[in-house]
């Protein structure tokens, strides 16, 4: 790989890195696992950089790698490690810790596929068709999973954290 | 709540969760490049292995037909690694090293060994065996670790030891770093040619060019005191780079030899596998300290044939 390609990879990471990390954070629910997932994702992208940079939509390619790596990553971890699904103790600026932890806790109760569906649909603003493509599901399956997971998320949040929900409703 | 409201509400909640979350993108680039190169290497090795498997079948078939015997490969007894290939033609000459991002973990002998294995693998194609180490103290304030491996360069020659010693809180004694005697050599200058500049004059034992050291230079690099030297015993050469951080008391020593063991005369290859520049690149890396990245800790824990010198001594 020549220097020009590496510079382009750098600029690609610069423009997408933090958004990718935030998506990884929502998928993993753990800061350090998200770091590992993000680096693993970009390593795969770098290994195929010639192909990625020529793709019609490199960020979409990146997202697909991220999700696939997340799903396989979790499968591997389940067989060998106990994931510590926690966010860092350090509070992020401008974040209500109770809301943050509540949402992470609820996300943890979902299957990894449902979690990926929610993150893609609601955080990445992917359409049903795009999410189906990203996850290799049918559009019907994505709709079903989205509805079911979102209802579960809302039900738990509304029941267990009424103050948080009320605060948001007043805001 | 409508679907649209649910969408907006959950998106807002997700945004709250990750608000302000960011990574060191420079480290992310470095780590991704390094791991990405390894992925490429594995792909190539897989392709080569597939070809070799086909060839082996052909050879085995031919051998069976002719009644010929096979040979046993001289495989390392411990783990082995193949280094990152140099993207430029003509072999690897870069000494640019990268290390993992991620949570720092207390340094141990195993993580130090994994780090050494990783870094040497970035510098050269080759295989490692005889990996071992010692040290690391969860309760200690001044943790010291040691790691060693036998490196067999892909370019040939016998496997010989490469070692690293990480000493946190090293006390060099008075004036060790203040005025070392030695030579400051610019590029193209050498001690042998007498073109280097003599610096200092106190001649302290650790960070100076003592009489028993040859090809010795003392330089200051980014606030660090760096002593590079060799010890010769006949044809045997131990090559060292000794780095001292005056601000933290951290000392990192990295060495390579062309002998079967350090401090012996049993020369088994022409030169030590690592050059002084390569040793310097490892020793001056800003990753060393009381912690190492978690990835190296994991890899250290996974080393199958790690020799724990602490355990042997107990």
C-alpha cells in the first residue's frame, strides 16, 4: 500500500471514527469492548482498503463490517469469555447517568440481533430495507424485531424509570 | 406514542448514552493499520498454505510411489509468529512501530513477552520460540518485568535471544542522567571513524560509554537518555539499547545477541537479529511503564509455552 492510500485511510478514520465508535458503544454497552470492536472493524477495512475506497459508499461498507464483526465478536466471546457489559465509570459530559445506565441495562436484555436492529434503525437512521440488507434479514423480520424490541425498551423504561420518562416528556 | 415519536425519543436516548464519546483517532489509525496488515499476512499465508497443502499431497503421492521418506520440519517449540510484511520492495527497513489502543492493565512478565513478540514481529519476518519472562507485582509500586524470546529471522541464521527489561522506579544513583560520558553521533558518523562528538565526562556506570562497551553512543531523544552499545566476546556480540526516563525513573533495556545465550562466547550466527536502530525503536516506544495495553495482556495470557522464570525460582 502506498503512502497516498494510507493518507486516505487516515482521513477516512478521521471522518468516521467517532461515529463508528459511538455505534459500537451502543452495540456493546461497554467502553473497552467498543474500542476493540472499532479497531477490529477498521483493521478489516484497512486490510481491504483498495476495495473499500473504490466502493460506491465506503461508510456503508464500514457499517456492514462493524455489524458483522459485532455479531461474530459476540459469538466468540460467549464461548470463551464473560463480557462485562458496563459503560465506563467516568460520566460523559452532558449525560444523565441514570438515563444512560437505564438504557444500557435495557439494551442488554435484548438479543444481539434485536439490539443491532434498534441501533441501526434509531441511531444510524437506516431504513427497514437498509437494515435488512445490513443484517441479512428479510424486511418483514426487521419490522417485527423493531416493533417488538422498541416496545420492550419503552415498556421497561416507562415502568422502571418513570421519572426519567416524565422528565423527557416535560422537556 | 406514535412510531415517529418513538423513533425520535429513542434516537435522543441513544444520543444521550454516547454523547461526547470519542477515541484517540491517531492511535486507532495506527492500531488498525497494524492489525490490518496482520490480516493481510494471514490471508497470504492461508493462500500459501493451501498451495503448500496441494504440493504436499503431490509430493507425498510421489514419495509413496517411489518409496522415498519424508523429513521433519525444524519447528519452534513455542508459539511462532510471522511478521508484518514491508509494503516496500526489498524487505523491511522501517523501524516505525505501533501498539494497541485500549484499557491499560498492570504490566506482567507475560504481557511484556507478548509485547516483545508483537514488536519484533513488526520489525522482521521470522519465528519466535523459547518465550519466557518474569516479574510484575500487583501490589508493587515499582514493577519490574523481564521477557525473552528466541528469534529466528526469515532471512536465515540460527535463533538467538532477544530480551527486554522494564524497570519502573529505577534509581540510577546520583548524576546518572545529568552528565553522561559518551558520544553523540549524527547520521553517517561512527565511533570507530572518530567522527562522533564526545559528550559529558562523568562516566557513570549505567548510562555511559564505559570501557567495556563498544560502538557506544549516548544521546538524548525527546527528553530520554538513550545509551546504545555492544559487548564483544570474540565473535559473540550482545547488542543493547538502554533507555532512561529522567522524569519518571523508568528504565527500558532491550538487547539482542548473535550467541546462543547472552554473555556467552557461543556465537551461532553472524550478527544479532536486531539492529541497534530496531532495538532503539522498541526501547523508546512510549508504551512502556507500569501498565501495558489490554490486548498484550490477553495475548500474554494466551501464550501456550510461556516459561515463567519466577515460578522456576520458587
